[in-house]
C-alpha cells in the first residue's frame, strides 16, 4: 500500500505543535503590549511633570515679586502669584506697570493664568499645565513675601491607563528676576 497523506497521529501532533506555538506567540505579544503601555504611561507622566515644572520655573524667573493676592487668588502652599513687569509691543519692559501670573491647583489639575495690564503686550492666558496632580507645593525662602527671592516647587502626579498606574514626585527651584 502506497498511499499518500498524513496519518491521524501526524495530524494530531501537527495541530498540537501549532496550538503550542500560537499560545507562545500570543503570550509574547500580550507581554510586549503590556510593557509598551506601561512604559508609554511612564514617559507621559514624566514629560508632563517636567513640562509643568519648566513652565513654572520660567514664570518665576520672569517674576519681580511674589505677591500675596490677586483677584480671588492668594499665595500659599498650593498657589503662587507672581508680579511680572509688563512689556510693550517691542518686547521692552514698561517701568512701574505689572502683569500677574497665577499658578494654582484645581481638583486634580494644575493651571497657569496670565493676567496682563491693559497697557501690556503680553497676552491673557489660561492653560492647564498638568492633570492627575496629587499635590503641588510652593515654598519660599522667606516668610515675608516681599523679601522672597527664590521659590521651590514640588509636584506629585499620577496617571492611570488600562489598569496601569504611574506616579512621579518631582521638584525644582528657581530665583526671581534680578536675584
């Protein structure tokens, strides 16, 4: 008997091997996908924290003074109000006229607002710096806000995506203009 084809045993063994290899490939794919999601979330939370701190530090370096209040805002451990010298259309400083920058936490979001003087060329701005904010704290190198020359910022963020949580605690320190 010279019949061509596969025996039942050969077919069963082939299907078993195919199934085993498929399970391995799916396992590797799921593992790599999980790692990718985790690393992407880690990168996102790190970038958001760094970007928020860089923006805050930039505003601090523009600031002439930390001020106690502006509108409904008050400077404290979770809010920062900076008095920034106004600029004209040629980007030159206007003496004796000031704009205000306010950084504050609202819910789990961190915001920056710029409130320019009517004569300033600086644009009004309200922007979200970060989301998923657990805590933000501002500390000042002097209890008297008129004598503050340096502001330290500490920020804690947590992001969640597809069951993955990533947190970061970051901090920075910046000196006000002319110090």
